[in-house]
C-alpha cells in the first residue's frame, strides 16, 4: 500500500518552538504488534525489538514536518486487557490514533475493527456529535516477516475501504520512513481539520489514569524544563528488560 503523504523536509530557519503546533497521538492495538517499536523508531530513528509488554508510556517529542516544528505527545498503550473506562479515558485524551496490527497475527487484525468502533463512538460522544471522523491510521506492521504472514495485503485494503480510514503496511524494523509516515499522516489530517493549535504542549484537563502514566522527553534538550519525566534516549535502555 502506498502513501500520498510527503516525508519531512529540511528545517527552515524561521522555525520557532514557541509557535509549534501540538498534537496528541494514541497508539492502540493488541500486545506484541510493535506499538512501542513503532513509536521509538519514529522518535529516535532506531529500531529496538524487545520491550516489556506491560510498560505504558507517554513520549514527548518535537519533530520538523514541512519546515515547521510539531510537538508530539504519543501515548504508547500496553495493549493488555483493560476495562472500557480505561480505554475511553485514553481515547478522550487523544487527538489522533494509530491502530496497529501485525500481519503475522490474525487476532490482532480482527481487533482493529473493535478499536476503530470505540474511537468513533467515544469521539462522537465527547465532541457532541462531531461531523468529521477522528483522524485514524490503520497500521499493518511486520511486513518484513513474509513467511509468517497471516493477514494479506488485500485483507488490509478491504478493511480500509470498509472503515474509510487509510491503512499502511509497514516494517518498523526495516524502515524509519515508513514509521514516520504513520505520524505524518495523522498530522496532515489534523491540520486539514483545523484541530491543531500553536503553542507549547496542551494543558487541558486529564484524568487521574493519564496522570499516572510515566512521561519521557525524547528531545533531551527540552528535558531541562523539568516538565514530566526528563531523560534522553541514551538512558532509555533502563526501561528495556534484559
């Protein structure tokens, strides 16, 4: 599956962090589909394959897209069984959503429709009948594992047409550009809907559940502000099991 979204361009000298747009992305999907690997690949351009599947984190990262700085807050969910209230709080927190499945796991693919239904239902209720669908990208990860494939490209295309959301097959292991495409696509859709605002990270009310999730600044230069948990990705391996 191909994309119509351009990759990031070089920074313009006129970029200003103070005027950067901000967005919150929630990465959803079953355990072990590669949600954390996708997020970390986008933030660091590095692929790290093994993570604690129960670890849940909010990553703060500033990237340049089309010469403009964009502040990302990315909630990497654990994908464990949880009650509907917990899922609802996470969906309410987000501006856009990446729903991830593995092409090697049919069950994770079947879960996509349920998650997209929840996003639409909760978004519509919280936005009081908003006319536009929330920005969602469906991600078929691990396309490099062709011999283990259980979900065909055609399956993904049919689901994309049924749900009216773009679907991309990617390899987080093999390509930083494909990982970046997922977050760029959400940025462009939020920009089209006029849902992005300039300024620093949004300070809207959040639930106690969200407040308890650890936060990491991916940009070590920004970590000096002391907002949230501050560390560079040189120390990120402290969170990875041996």
